């Protein structure tokens, strides 16, 4: 395992951190799984195997696995494992209605985790609205007090919005870390590489989430695989995706959720060689070509900014475009059809569009939404 220094904090963490949002699940008698029902013994075995093999960063959150991720992590880090790791969890800012709620939620989390303190405590999934809400409720003052009383060590935040919002948040407080979504397809999305460099320029350590786009980059369609193979190496798409990230010296930890022991072992192997500045110019070119190939399959250039929402007739516009793009880029699966069927049953599918055009006026990307919704409906509706 390779480690990187959080210079200002005087600590170092493993470049690979286990994201406890996608833990192995128990099978119901009919073979299905429920997100809340973690396979506890396997998850504990995997987390401890990770720690025994050099992983020292665990990331969880109040809401993962319906609250059971924190409870599971609490069990996994007993028997001496707590002292071996840096533990990150997150304040569910959407549940905080008053200043007192910050304390109430953190204390509940400490009880679930069966620990007296968390190392990294993040305001979860900040965007413009949630940031302004908790800032105005006094969360920064509360973070200072909580760091002083020892229940948290390093205040941070995770982020899902546009770069200007990220810059505003970064500039507003003495953050000890931040967490952003980054992968070969999202280099220019949300905070992006620009955000990574900006945070680093301010001395704020960056942790990356969704390095495989939630697993979608793990298996490449044949044309993409052909491109990867041009490098003449035996690297898997997973290894390429991680390698592109650990090439950045500014990235301190790359979180990946692992749902099987094989994935965990594969990642431990890959991160054994995770050196910064390891990619040659040719390899960077290859990653660019792969990204372009993926992007050429994009059906609609929707960035999910949600300016078009709410639709007066309830159509889930960015949701539909996301399913349509995913099914084109990564190949149509039952998962995509199921997601669209759910929108149909919730009366949020594209056929509900009444062509009022409000969305098109609001769209900063000038997308011909009405026409694209029709196309999406044709592609996603099962015959
Ligand atoms: N703060 C936030 O707002 C936020 C948001 C998202 C994530 N997070 C955190 O960031 C962590 C990382 O994000 P992520 O879980 O989306 O990471 P990711 O690496 O993009 O996706 C994880 C998925 O990739 C697949 N995978 C991982 N390693 C693999 C391997 N070696 N071979 C094949 N497939 C592999 C698995 O998919 P399958 O299970 O389908 O096989 C796994 O569940 C999360 O677990 C969570 O802790 C935070």
C-alpha cells in the first residue's frame, strides 16, 4: 500500500480508502437483496482484511445502508482496529433543522460507531442551497467547538455542485479536507480537476469519491477495451481509472466502495503501486481518447444542473437524460429499464411532457429538451 501525507495535519493515509457505501449484502430467499441488509460477517471480514493489508482510511456516512453502515463500521473497528485507522463520517445536513441538531446527530453517530471521536467529519454532499442553509445556521462555529471538545478531529465537507460554489465553500473556512467526485469522465464536472487544483493551492487535502463512476467504469465495452489494449499492457479498466487518479499528487485518498473480497484484493494490489506522476504522455493521451470515445456515445449534454426543474408536469428531466446517457455509454441493461419503469410508475417519465417549453427557456446548455425527451422515451420504454 502506498501512503500520502496530509502535510498540514501531520498524518499520512493510505491512497486507497474503503468507501462503506457499497458493502456486501445478504441475499433474500428469492435471491434479491435489500440495501439496508448488509452481510455483516463478510463486510467485517473485508474491512479487517483491508486494514491488515495497509488500508487506514474508512469512509462512511449517516445514511449509508439505511444507517447500518455506521453500525457495521463500529463493529468492524473493534478488537484494536479503531486505533489503526482514520475514520471519516458525515453530517446529514438535510436532517439538521436547528443548531442543536448538529450535536444530536453527531452524538447519535458516535454511539452507532461505538467511538468517542471521528477523525474526519464532513458536511455531507454540500451544494449551494445546503451550504448556505447550514452556514447560516452556524455550522462553522459548531465545527470549531466540536473540534475543540475532541469529538471530531478534522472538519471537512463533501461536494456535489458547480465549481464556483466549491470555490466559495473552500474560501469560507479553514477546512482540514474536502471530498470531491472525480474520475476519467468527470474531470470537468462539478469541482473537477479545477477544484482539485484550487483546493490544493490552498493547502486543503483532497479525497476522491466515485473513482469508477460508481462501478460503471469497471467493465468496458469492446470498443473501449480495444483502446485500452493499445497501450500494450494488461491493465484492467479499473486499474486505468485508478491510475489516472493517483497520478495526481494533489489527491491524498481515493475511496472506492467494494462489494466483494475479490474487488478489495484487486484494489489493494493496484494501490500497492500508486505513485504520483506515474503516467507517461502517451498514457495520458490514451486516457483522453478513451474519454472521447465514451463521450461520443453521450445522447444529450445534460449536466444535471436542474435549472429546468421543477417541471410543471412533474417530468424528471435530468433523471431521464441520465438514464438515457448511461444506457448509451455503458450499454443498455435491465437496471436502466428498471430505473425508467420506476419513473413511469411515479408519473415522472418523458411521456408526461406537455411541451410547455419552460424547461428549454431555463436550460443553460440550450438543449432541445422537448425533442430529446421524446427520443429518450422511445429508447427506454419497453415494448
Ligand atoms: N459524500 C458523498 O456525497 C459521496 C457520494 C458518493 C460516494 N461517496 C463515498 O465515496 C466512496 C467511493 O465511491 P463509490 O463507492 O461510488 O466508488 P467507485 O469506485 O466509483 O464505485 C464502487 C463500485 O465499483 C465497483 N468496483 C470497485 N472495485 C472494483 C474492482 N477492483 N473490480 C471491479 N469492480 C470494482 C463495485 O461495483 P459493484 O458493486 O457493482 O460490483 C463497487 O461497488 C463511497 O463508497 C462512499 O463512501 C460519498
